């Protein structure tokens, strides 16, 4: 007897990260390198739980942790703190709204499913976190993917093609980008690239509403956090027909992956145009996660408020660590002659291999060398966020060896 | 510019509980009775955060709280503990699967949206928690409601009508019940009523798959917790064409409303028939909340394991308190001649008034008397879970006075 609905793919979930992690966990050899993990680990291989964050959390009362949020769309102080946190000092001159969510994924989910009707097309990066595609699939949306690079350079050419193609078909375009610190390439767009993207959205929006969902989950580990949100000033240039949504996550920002708190921050030229979307997303919130976790929302307000300087200093030590790890890997990769996507910053560096079969074989050859990575579309992801320096040293050369074994 | 999808109702959310609470919060007078709150409060009006639960939570490492769940469908130990917890000692002789979720709402959401296609009909109680309807609405499902009572007695007559009517139209029926401790009436079905319901599901399932989603959010405050899940033994009698799903929530069980953890527990005759649904719900999990909160899952395992007896003893003191509050209110309601739905146990007692206009006017008259309640379909909900005994004393008489003012 089939109980599931008709319009659904009931094939088992194959999450490449969880699958790769399982393989790595089974290899207990001394030389094993587990580069599958997408969470921040210190040089001893322990998950980082920032001291300032958890000192603050431990001070929050049991009653606050036990209690429902004061509002379905999130506690007012949290929504305000998130808005302040994810925008540059000079605020965008746009109407905005914030909806708290149970994690950053839920923020993307609620935005996508509020913008698109069943059967419509969501535009996502070809090389991307696989959950964007899953969100589309489980909601009977189709996807169209775009390449991000032309040779070694970032390009908007494929985004342009995708936007026009989708706009022509459905008179509406919804585009997902994951910037800064794109997972898995580590690319971050420049201010000029953002200006061009805004122009492009304006141009295409002459034919219908255009929405951009920017997944900013890794922004707080940019190598220049003081200016990481400056690109949002380019958002000021959007036309009336363009909506911008930032999907924020506490997972990385507060090293609180297991505490499921995030938010969608919506921007538009006119506040009336935001109201419908805010209403619908609030209903999504109530009907899915009911309310965001109260203690974690409180903690975000505290950490980015009274604990701010201690928190920023502590977090900076891990950004510095990411910098050292990535510099070492990039240097050795250059020496070894590895072909990488243009990494700028963030948790991941990705080997570029657009031949899917060859890519799969390299991935397997690496496992034979006790090197565990994540196979992504167009490459192999190395989670430098979780690999200590001593394991990064020599890694590029070993990868090159594995590559060279594959004809 | 309209950004939201076409098939969506973008009218603002009007959540009757949050609206009623706001009114109550604004009234600071000595005599004010706030019976709107649906969470457990002690005799001093403080939210209950069970000591055993939070003692245990505080012992969980920061790393465990920071960490992602070990599996998308939930940590194995949690899934096992939930299954043990929500089933009677003598286990149902059925295949089962457990999917952890970000709260009990999410468990209902994932089940409903995995079972029904857009445009199909969900069967829900007429007098019910309003979120069931919202889940349907935000997913473009229609609803058909059933009455639970014929005069003073519970009846399956309207459920039967609804099941056959829906089965005829879509060759599949999905029914939501909220038992035991139905919100808002406080009714709990007897074992015999459950046996009859199982027979009815079997009967109607001759025409197509029949699924029952049982929201058990309040089960752990039954007046007879030792036997509260015994009714599931009646589930043994389901046919191959029937699926049973229990939506579990840690919110009340662990007084952890603000920590968003729950689970869907699925039962069917054949494990192969469950697999598709489990696969689809796992994908829903990944694409919505990504993983359930790790520390809270750990805590559930601890509290129902090593802390079990201390926890049960502490929780029992609040069940006893609910018993005293409900007994007092029921006694005085009888003396005053209030017409109530047949309360058995749980957080809520509901005045019965099926004339919607009169009901609304009574609800308003109560506010003029500083008595704050929640207007529900077919009545007025009194949250005895949050009203201290001294405020319950005399409440029924005051309600009767207000009623008598309405012609």
C-alpha cells in the first residue's frame, strides 16, 4: 500500500556530506584526513563551541529557555539584532522585514516556498550545497542551474541566461546565490560584481518580479568581517520589482549548529510590497516550526550586544586559523599544480574537475589514500574548516598523486 | 509589485492564542484572570521549567549542544527513546519508524505534506488547535472538519461521514486527531472508542489508503500516565491499508516549548509500506529544519533514562496540580450551570457554545470582567494549565454571570 502523496520522489535521501562523513568516521588510521566535515574544528579536531557564546547561553534563565518565543515571527529584540548584524553600518535605504526561523535552512525553505508555485523553476548554482535542490524537489519545483565561472573568472553570464530563460517561461524569477564564502568554492563576489548583479536583476525585472535569495550562512567567517556586508549597499539600487532576501543562520555565527536558529531578512523598495511576503512567511513559520528557539534568540542578542567585543575577538582567532589553513593549502596546491575554483575565503576549497566520471574516480582514489572529501557537482570539496594544519601540510601533493593515477 | 506565489492567502496571520494573550498582558489589574496561556504555570504564575529536565540539560556538554545531530532523521538513541516513551509497555506488533523534528508542529507538518498532494483534503476536528488548518492552508490543501460530540457523548459518527466523503472524492483519507487530552476540550478517547476508530479506518481503507495522525503533544499530562499509551494496543488491529502516525512534542513533556524538538512516530502493518514515507519525511526534514536540536535530543534520552524516576515524580506534582485545578473548576461549573465539553484531563477546559455570535459576545463580556480566554470554534477555552487555584476559585460563577448578560 502506497501512503505517500503522488507527486513526490520517495527515493532515499542521499546526502553527500553525511555519506562521506560516515566513510571517514570508519577509518581510524593515523594518516586518515577527514575533510568531509563542514563544521569548524580546532587544531585538536574538536568541534568549536565558542566560549563567549556558551558562557552567555549558560547565564540565560531556565525559564527563558523553556519559554515560547514572544512572537511567531521571532522576538522583536532578536529580529532587530539580526537586521543590525547582517547589514553594513550604513544601512540600505530599503524597506525590510525579519522572520526568525529554526535554522538557516528553514529561512531558505520558507522564502522559496512563499515565492514560487508548484511546477515553477528555482534558479540555483550548479556547484552548490545540495539542499537547495532538495527544497525544490520536495516542493515540486523544478530547478535550473547556473555556472559561476568562465575559465578562472567569476561571471554573471550564466545567471543572466538563466534569469531571462526563466522569466520568459513563468514571468517571475527566483535566484539563489550563496555569497560571501560560497559553499563549496569559497568564492566571494566583489562589490562591482554585486552592482552588476543588481543591474541585471533590475533589467530582467522589467518583465516580472525578480527575487534573489542570498544564503549568508558563512558570512561571519569572511576574512574581512568588518566590511563583509558592504555589498548590501549595492542593494540600494534595486528597482520596485526586485526583492532581496538574506538567509541568516546562527549555526556558524554562534557555533550553534545543533540549536537550530536563523532568520530571513527581506528587503524591497516599498514596504507595502514586503507585507504580503512577510504575512505568508509568518504563516509558514507558525505552521512548520511554530516559533524559533527562544533561548538561542536571546543568546544572539546578548552575544552581539553586551558580549560583542569578547565574542568578536574569540571568533577572529578562528578566522585567523582558517586563513592559515587556506593559505597553506593554496600555496601547496599551486606548487603541486592542482586545479581549484577561485577561493577567496570561508570554510571550503574545491578541486575543479568538470568531468563527472573522472571526478568520481579521483574521489575514490583519495579514499584509498585515507583522504575523505565530499563529491560535489563539478568538483571535490575540502573542508579546511575541520582539518588541522598538520593534516593540511602535504595534502595537496597527495591529492595530486591520486589525480595522476586516474587516466 | 506582488512577489508572493499566486496560490497563497497572504492575509495576515491571526493566531487566536497570541491575540488573546496580548489583551491579557495589557491588563495589570489585581482581579485579572489570564486563562489564555497554553503553557504550564505554577501557582505563582511562573512558567514551569522542570528542575530535573534543566539540571540534566545543564550537564550536557557545550560541544553536544553546538553539534549537528548525527543523523538527519534524528540521533538513533533519541529515536529509540521516543519510540519507547510513546508506546505502551506491551509494544504494538507493527512496523515503525521515527523521524525527529524541530517541534511537534513540524512533525504534523511533515506528515501531512508527505501524505497529501496539493488540492487534496485533510480531515481535522472542528474544535481544534488552529494550526492544523493553517498547515493545510499554507500547502494548498483543503480541510473538512468533524464534530466530536453528539450531545454530551463522544461520537465517531462525524469522523465516519468525513472519512467516507473524502475517500469517495480522492481515494485516500488523512485524518487528524488530538488524543489524549484534546486541545481545547480536554477529552480523551476510551480504549473502546479507539478500537471502534481502528475498525472504521480498516473499513474505509478498503477503498484506498487511510492515514491517521494523532497529535499526542499533551499525553504526558494525562491523569493516568502509566496507562496513557495503552490505546495504541488497539492500533495492532490496523489493516495493511492503514497508516498511524503519532506526533510527539518535547514542548510539554520536557517543559521545553522554546527548544523546538519533537518527532513523528509512524506505524504500519508492513515495513516496506513505511519505507517510502520515511524516505520522504527524511527529505522534508533535511530541506526544512536540516536536523533536530542535538542537545535537546540528548536531554530527552537522559531525562527518560537515568533521570526518569526523579523526572516522573516532579512532573507528577504538576499533574496533581492540574487535577486540583480542573476538579475545582468542574465542581464550580456544575454548581453554576455552565455548559462544558466533556473534560477528562489535560491543560484545557472549554465552554460549549455553538452559536458563533453568542460565543464571541460572551468572550467579549468576559474581557470586560478582566477574564481573558481564547475563542475557539464552538466555544471558549480556559487554560487551567496556567491559572492558579486562587484565580480558578469563583471563576465559573463569574463566567456564568457574563453569559447571563448575553441575551
